[in-house]
């Protein structure tokens, strides 16, 4: 695991059921080494994804545009919310911010867009659950 301090880095992964998610670190969240290696392509790949449906915002953010955009493209959108918590209030996990109304599965993506997602499998996660722990 690597944490990229002071950089709000987006990274992506796939769960065992083939669901896709994007995680933002808030400058503090852990990033698997496999996702870090693929991170250079993440923004370009997400920009290539078409809007497939609406989204549901679960957290009241002042500027939720990126999370809504991710979910509209079929990705579950998570954020490292502990950046705003201290001590016992910290949860130590990524929290679900927005859900797609029409989730996209890895097999639906063109092969050229799959690579960053396939680089990081989080086998014990169920994207869409309220939290996602990333093994450290």
C-alpha cells in the first residue's frame, strides 16, 4: 500500500462480481500498489466512459460533481472521508459517496478501457456496500 500525501488521487478497481469503482484519496487514503501503477491512465479512461444513466448521491458535499459524474458512467464512487476526522471518529475505510443507477460491469467495457480496473481486484469487497476497506 502507498498513500499519496496531499494529492487527491483517483484510482480504480473491480470487485469479485465484476462491479467497477473509483476511489479518491483526499490526499490521505491508502492506495494499493497495483492501482498506483495504473493511476496514470485512470483519468483518461474514466473520461472515455459514456454516461449510461443517473446516479444517487449519498453524501452531502459542497461540490459533488466528480462523484456524480463517476456514478453516471456506471462506477461506484468512494472517498476517503477520514481526511476530515480525527482520533476515534476515523473509520479507516473508503466511504460510498455516489451509486450508479445503472452499474457497468468489467465485461461491458472495451478491452482497452479494462486495464486500469483489472490491475486491482478487491476480491472481498462488494461495491455498493456503504464502506470499502482496502487491505494495508
